[in-house]
C-alpha cells in the first residue's frame, strides 16, 4: 500500500507535464492569431481614450481556434490593460489560403458602448 502511494505521483507526473505543455502550445497559437487585433487596438485613439496608455495584452488569450490545412477560423477574447482601466477585445478571424484576416473586432470596457474597430459588414468574410 505504501509503495502504491509513492508510485502514484511518479506515474501521474508525465500526464501533468503534457497537460501543461499542451496549454502553453494552445495559448501560443491563439496569441499568434490575435497579434494583428492587438496591434490594431493599440493604435486606436478611441481605445486609448477609454483605458489609457500604454495598452498591453493580458494572458491568456481565450477562445476557439480551428485550422484545417490552409483554412481556419478563430473566435478569440483578449484582455487589454491600460493605465486607467481594462477592457476586452472580441475578435472573429478567418484564414484562407494560409492568410488570416480579421472579420470582426469589438472592444468593450464597460465605460461606454462597445467600439466596432472592424465591422463584419465591411469585410469579405464568409459567415460561419
């Protein structure tokens, strides 16, 4: 019985380590897709007026990312921190022929109405 108690942590360690590595890999892939949206928000005077400068992304990037070959789709939520407040960036992005393009980008801080940084009506994205 005593040996079983000692072997349990040793046997579970590889699974815990793989889970942590999978989490970091998944977060890194989402962050790579989210970078263009983050840069767009950082360059927006309206976002800066709401939360203050500098604007820094929070961790982790949350949401769903699906890639099949050179095509894909992502619905991501990114926390942005400013000097006065924080807000949430909601991004819908599609990948076609290996290139990601932002289909919809909305910033909300709770202080005012949501800001539409990219309106889906003005993009050529296909509905999901």
